[in-house]
C-alpha cells in the first residue's frame, strides 16, 4: 500500500519588475527581456562592505543612462 500525505508548499511567482532607479513598473513581455539585475557580494575591503549582498534591478533606459557613455556597442556580424 502506498500512503501519501499532503503538504502546503510556498512558491514565489513573478508578479512585476520595478526599476530601483526610476521606480517604473515593467510588465510588457518584450521589455521584460531587456531589464537587468545586478547581484554580488562585497569582498574584503569592498566599498560596499565586506560580505554585504548588493542587489540592483534596472530597466533598460536607466542602465543606458548610467553606463551608456562607457559601453561599446557592436552589432553582430
């Protein structure tokens, strides 16, 4: 005999993306492909703090505004 038990399991489901810089909500499926998340842990001597988790979610416009002057854009051949 096989006996099963039922458990309640919580799942995190995506709801929406909110840019941390401009606070714009992105829900359009095409534009969601162009949002960017930066995640890292500060290392020893980091200006972000040793061991601190750093999280940043940016829409494509804010990312361009922040780093656009330093990017090299190359079209695929």
